[in-house]
C-alpha cells in the first residue's frame, strides 16, 4: 500500500527515504541502534555466578532458623528498600524463620545509624540477628552498635563499599571491595533475593517456587532504582511483570457493574488454596491492593482558576486512574507511577508506615487505606516539586554554570530536583539547601548523565559522595569547598564529555532512532499501516525498556495538509491526527493546539504544513481487532523550541 503523494523519484541522486528504503522498518531501526542478533542475545542472557559469601550467609541463616532465634529485617526507605524489606519479611517467614520487620525513619538518612539500631533493639528485645537490605555496607557505626548489643549482623546491599570495608559479620554486595561479580548493577532487592534463593536451594528446596515468586518485588526494585536493563536484570523484570499480571483483575471496559476484587485474581486464588505463611500471602495481597488503588484513584480535573471542571452531564470531572487495563501494567508503570508514589513519602514528610503498611497491615481495609494514602501523598509531591523547581530557575544561582544549585526545598526533594535539572541541562547536577552559615558543612543530592560517574570522579579530590555513580549524596565541609567542588566537577565533565565525543563513544545531539515521513532526511516513508504494525510488534517484543536499554525514539514527519485533524474525549480535550494511511496519532490533553495545527495544515507557504513529532507506538486491541496507533510524546516545530507532552508526569 503506497501513499499516492509519494513517488520513487530520486532527489539529488538520493532515494527519497534514505539508504535503507528496501529494508523492513525494524531492520533499519536495528541497524541504526547497533542491535545485532549477537548483541540482543547477549544482553538477554540471565546467567550469573553467586555473589561472594552468599554461601556463608545462607549457612548462618540456617543456624538462626534451627535455633529458633528471631531475626529482624532492616531496610532502607526508598522504593528499592521498601521492596527489599517486604521481600525479606515475606520470604524469611515463608522459609520458617521468626522474622520481624523494622520500619526505617528517613529523617535519619540512608545510613543505618546508632539511634536506629537502638530503637530496633528496644522494639525487638528478643532478636538475635538483623539482616539489612539496600543499605548498611558503609554504616560501620550503626553496625558496630548492633554487634555491641549482641546482634548478629548480616548486611545485604548494592551500594559501593568504601575503604576500610564493612564491620558486619557477613556482607553480600555486588560492589564490595573484594567482589568479582560480573554484572554488579543489580538492586538491593535482587541481592536479598539471591540470598534467599541460595538458602532455599541448599536448605529448603521445597520452597524454591515460593522464593521465586518474590521476584515480583525484586523486579520492582530493579526498575525503581534505575538499574541497567541488561543480563539477569531483564529476566528479573520480565518475571516480575508476569507475576504482577497474575494479581491484576481484568474487567471488560463495558462492564460497569462488576466490582474490582483482588481475590478474583489468578495468583490470589492460588495462594489462598495453598498453605503459606500469612506474611507471604500478605505481601502479594498488598501489591494487588496497590494496583487497585492506582486503578481507582481519580484526580479532579481543574480549570485555569483552580475550580473543578464538570463533565457533559454536569457532574464533577475526574482524570481516569492508572492501570485501566492489563496492557498498562508494564515497566513504565513501575518507573513512572509506582516508584515515584512510594518515594514521595520521604520527600514531603509522610509516614513510612503507609509505605510498608500497604503490604504488612493485618486487614485488607487497612492495606488499601495505606495504599491510597501513598497515592495522595504523591499528588502533593507533584505540586510541591513543580513549585520548588519553578522557584529554583528564577532565583539567583551563582554556581549554575558549574551545575550546582541552591534551594529551600525539603531535604527529601533534593534528589528529585537534581534529576529534573540534570535531565533539562544534560550535565552533572548537585542541588543543596541554601546554607545560612558559610562555614557550616553542606550536603545535597547529585545526579548525572550515564557518561559522568560522580563518585569515582569526585572522591579522589577529597570530597564525600555515597550511593550510586549517577545518583548519590554529596557532602563538603563549607560553602567555599562547595565552590571548589562545583569548579572541579565542571572541569571534569567537560574533559570526559570531550574525550567521549572524540572517541566516538558519545554522539552530540539527541536524534531519533528512526525517522519516518516524506522528507529527504527520513529513513523510510509512512506508507503502509501493516508495516507500522509489524514494527510496533517487533519493538514490543524487546521489552523491558529502561536504563541502558531505552525504548527507541521514533519520529514522524507529517504533512498536516494531507491529514484529518480533530478532537476526542468527553470534553474534546485530546487531539487526533489521522494520517493518509489511516493510522491514528493521538495527542493527549492538547486540544488547545487544534487551531495552531489547522493553521499549519492550511498554510499556503510551501513546507509550513510539515510537523515533526516524537511518538510512542502501541498496538490497540478493540473487540479482537488489532491496530497500530501513535501517542505524541514530543512535538518539534520548525520555528519553535521543542514542546513536551502536556500529559507527561515526573
């Protein structure tokens, strides 16, 4: 099927759709991304060796269980820490341990502090051991205090161990000083899952299946902590999403009567039919209820004056909840909705008992209330983050040229703001609270592009940076030291970036991976809807996408004069562009752009009717029939700066 407005005429001796015009669209994409068969096979190989000292930790755990001693799970407070804690609490109890869960206080910071250990001991006076998750490798003061109080200290972590090393009785960590693990970029929940898997393999083979089911939480931790989606991480996320889908209840969209009941999910039915520890069942029930809360959460639609809008029936209008269908349950839900919601708690002063209570509370009603509270807190976080970010850009920022910014935002929001600024500027960024005493110690959060490792670059200068290479906390002795940090970071970033450009390891600009349309620089034409469907299916088959293996950037070059442009939605709030081949392009919440697009489409000036847009392709299924559609993520207009999708969320 060929667009009648497209011909095979050569333009300056060049085929109109680029050098790849005789290949399939997916082949062109793979060629441009460097996705050879060998590469794709390699990154999907999940095989890995055991982490160092997993056998020792499993043996000590077995001694604890046989002795009937109590062990307390001590997690961090971000999403990886929450999933690690739930995984450990559920898994150890299912394996026959007397396992308790300590709820951390984010006000003490990520390190396991002496105060936290003392509080844990007071809460659990009968405990004989602690097992940390997603933290503790560098918390030597707190770990030593635990040992002084008579506790066996088992540390599972995935943060870079610093000299002189951990004082814990046994540590398992892919980035320990003496570790040789081939793929160290795994999350804290995955580290703990490897420990429990090793325990089940050696001492409880009848529970291997149950421990495998806890991949649900390790996969969430993998995505939420932005681990590279290579090797074993890819299988972990796929398995996690498969388990999550078994906890989702599908109700036909036309069915407005049936109530969403998590007990009707496949996995809850199976769990109820078998003998399991209540904590194990509770963890899965909790996640099912979290999904229900996202599905049923409705955000009021407000007008420009802040008043609630009304729908066509004159009733209050609400934005639809997330997870409206099983298709929306993917790695993007983990990354852009689930993790930000739980991470919002510490950013706005919420309670970690909501985060953990969503999985551990004794009743369904209590779990569901905790889950709804988490989502409500996240709505507040969105409002506050936009306010502080807008304020940051308008305030005096004397170190901005070096990537360092001051803010009055709460400490828990510094990392979020640093991420947004680094994303917008493309350079390493540090955000700190504005100091009142120039001689006092200054701390903040740092974020950077993948090409700039903050810790290994800045610590040789004598600065403190703890966490991950591209997302960590930093601390300097004074304001003058912060200035020195900023200058050195800027110099190092310029040097590293230049070297990468010269070597060809990094390309300047952010061009699309595949450009489709009638213009000379396009890789192929938008001429066949079946080809687009094949391309979309092929891309989807490579999921999951994320850090290190990003979803391909697809760009359409569209001649609006040859398209049908209209609105859709109950309040005509969305735009729909129908291409000449019959394919629909949807632009959510962009109805205010309708007149602009009509003007472009009707312009008599040659070329002005062309519009470039970055899109996400998806397969839509309606009454058993499949069709391909594109969702606008970003529009690039010839005479204006790029415009972000107004419907996107941080």
